[in-house]
């Protein structure tokens, strides 16, 4: 089943989307918002599933689906907790700034609490006050859970995953170092996040969803040029079950909790940092990694962070080349008070 | 106007509470939940205010108000961002563990993104897995905002404050140091938070609400004994307008955002750390400060963190000794999976 929230009020208007993302039908006869569906998932999911089947067969009224009509599937959420499961990403970025990485990072997940009150629609501009903040995108995979009890174990946690999405975890790189130095975590350095137009149930992913990971490449484009296609199923040190269990160690998680993977990042087959697309590598799902590799090789970064007017696109396709979640496609714009 | 959410479903049942906290009337004719009210505050607040006046005059049907029937005013919220505005608290705790505090902490607010999906009702137990985590309470003041634009200035930010509450920001002290060392901020060390039974509009606070601060003592009791009564209006380095502006620097804040003050903490009149209640001081709004003072004086803490069965009470009273927000009154219990 594929779900989307068309822009409407604060919480969107829930629709069921056809597998090929061309048509949609209103979920309203069952439930009007995605948060409402997650609040009572076991009751409504079978009925939404019936509608999805009828949509595929053309036996319910439907309308043309346009990704640019979408809000993030949860336009606002009660929790957005983002892991950093591709430890390679963390190791690389630290290496570039000469900071040591504790070995515990390979066994104890990193996770930060993100702001969840104002997500950006996936085709809307990213509006920010200052290019000097070092505007970057981060391509990630995320899952949405139902109610998760405190102390859940990583295996049982997998059964609480209801939906899968992709993410642009917009980051302000030049605010990160001073903010982390204060030791209270990210705040101003993580402005509003965007999620893919469509959220899908894990069964839609077939064999690509296994072991709590999504085994497909995440395609990132910067100003229309391929920038990365790292494999989300590779080098993911912590699977989503482990990330959920980490989040639920000392408190329960409420239905509609979003758990992110962190920036998808692969090592090179030779064990070193991945190579850029231009050199036949898999590239990167954020600019910071490109800059890190440039720094490690040449002593300084060459690729600038995003300027106003720059565009980023994130998308994931199935084995037949069809978009699964629709595309996040955003231009950075200056905020005017 | 005083508002509360009686326990009911996921978002509670909004009621208007009399000034003396003895009676309540349903807000249902206007709006059914507090989040719903905040989503359209300018439309509904006047009508809720009318009901509040009628409640005071006995001209609407009402029922007895019991604080133990309450959920947190927002049982779940889209954002809980907690500042650390009483820099004295930070300085003290760091001093005890021999850690330096950057001087920027006096000019640039500390703030962390808290989990907002599962708040604890103010009279429900605090259920946690392990005493060894170092269970502590933190008495704070918090405000609830309406929609705040990105880049708001500290003065304009004050006009976005719709409600004021008190908070028990439950903390797991022994998880904080290792978690902050990972530099991604608090997560497991900050389990679910509890808010006072009643949230009040700033005008209810009269002259005690001025300059973006609440000028009243916050009373904390541990197992029935007075533990602290620090003045919330004193030693608050950053007022709520400054905290809101900090949160909104790179993104807009959505209606229902909760901004916390951090643990209320006063210096001694002689400039040193505050003295315990037993010595005629104002005491502390968390156990960690007591332990810090004990460490500074005697080389080691003597007061233990909370054990299962221990109770904490937080309350604030007006000049005539009447409870403003009702009391947070909670027992710590062991979580059984």
C-alpha cells in the first residue's frame, strides 16, 4: 500500500496512491489523515488495503496523482528521531576535521531528536535565512512506527514498522560544529526536514526489504547532475530494529514516530572512502562527504555547499526503474522576514 | 484563563478550569482538544475566555475538577524544546565534575530538542527501567506558543506565548555524561516529561509575568519534604522571548510548540551556589544540584538519586498561597515489560 498526504490544512488529506504513482483515491471514507490512520492502524489498515486493491483494479473513483500536490506524508509529527546508522559517514566526516571517533560508535547507535513540527513538502523550496550557514542535503531512509513499548528488543521492534519513506534531512553544516561543541545536540543546525511524497508499507518493497534494511540505491542529484547512488542496504551498521530499540530504551514511542537511518553512505570496495560519481564510484548522499573526500585528497574542499537557487533531488527506484516513493525535489530559497 | 486536558484518548478532553482549580466546564462546544485550540487560537480563545468567565460566575454547567484526572495539557505535542536559561545550574553541575563552562553559555542559549510524543500525566507514576540510571526530577517553567515565524526577534516572540505551565523534566543523570560525550545531545537520558495539570494564559499571572519571566518561587518536595523553592524570575539569564527566538532562528515553529526554561536555579545572595533548605537557603529544583553542592563542600555527594517508590512534587503558588497550575506529584515505579 502506498499513502500520501495532499496539502490541506495542518495535517493533509490522506490518499491512497497507485503502485505506479499515477492515480490516487481519497482515504476519507476510512480516515482523513495519516496520523489518524497510525493512531488506529490495526483497525484501518485492512480497509485502506482494500481501497488500494480497488484502486489498482480501477474499481474505485480515482484522480490523477501529482507529487507536487503532496505535503510530507506526516506534515507534522509527534516524533522525528534520526539515527546515524551508516557509521562510515560519521567516520569520514570526523576524519576530515581531524577528530577522533570513539570505537563505541560501531556498537552503540548515534541518534538525535529532530524537530518534527514543521516538515517541508517534498516539492516545496527549502527556505533558509543565510547561505553562509553551509546548506546541505542528507539523503536517508526512514520508517514510521505504531506504538512501541519501552524496552522493546531489536527483533520485536521490526514488527512495529508500518511505513517506509525517504528523507532530505536538511543540514546547516557551518552551524553544526559550534552547536555540537555545546553538547546539547543539533538544533539550529537542523532546520525543517522533507520526506518523500509517498510512504509505503514494507510489503510493497518485496525482497528489497529484509533484515530491517532497504536494499536499494538512493539516487541523489545536485542541480540535475547525478551526485550519488549509495546502496541503502550496504554499510548500514544498525538496522531499523536496532535504531527503534535504541530510541525506546527509556520511554515508549507513540504511533507516528519517524526513525531515520542517517545519511546513506558506502565505503569503496577497497575499504577506503567512496569515490565520486565522476570517477565511477557510487558518490554521496550529501555534499559534506564529497567535501570530506576532497579534503582528504587535496587538503581542501572544492564543492561548495548549496546556494540560493540550487536544487537537490532524491529518489529510489525498484528493480524495473520505477520510482517507489516519488521524488524529493527542492530548490533552496532565501527567507524574507 | 486556565485550561486542562482530562485523560481521554490520545489527546485528552479539553476543559476550562476555575481560577481556584475547584471546578471545570467542558470546552467541547468550542473545541475538543488543546492542540485543536492552539491550531486556531485567535478564533477560539475569545470563546473559551467567555466560557471561563461564565464558569467563574456559575452560569455554565460545571463539575468538580480533580487534578489526578488530568493528562499533561498537551498529552503529546509536535515540539518540546527545552532551554537551559538558568546558567547557574549549568555552571554548578559542570563545576562539580571539573568541566569548564565556555563563557559563551552566558550569551548564547543552550537548548535541546526533547521527545514530545509521550508526555506523562502529572499525577501518574514515572515508570522507568533501572534505578542505576540515576533518576532525577527537574523543576522548570514552560510556555506554549502559537505559530512563530522563522527569524522572530526576542521581543516579538513574547507575543506568541499563549500558555504557561510548570514541568518535571525527568532526567537520567548517569546516562547524560556518556550520551553528551557522543555529541548528538540527550536521548535516552531524557525519558518522558510531565507537565502541570493546568496551563494558564499569561494574563492570569498578573504582575508575576513580566519581561518574559515568571516571577514566583517554584516549590519542589522530595518524599514530602521541602527540597527547593528557587525564584523562577531570578537568575534566568535568557527570558522566554530570547529562548523562542533561539528556537526559531532557522525554522518556523508550529502552534503548540512547548519551550522550557531549564531547571530553575538561584545563586546564594553571597554569589556562591545556593544553600539547602535545611540551612535556610532556597534549595534546589533537582537532586543533581544538591549533590553538586555536597560534592563542592565535602568531596562527594550524599543525597541519592530517586529510588523506586520515591515521590516528587512540584507546585507554584500565587501571592495568596493558592496553587496556580495544580501540582505535579509523581512516584517513581519500575517498568515491567
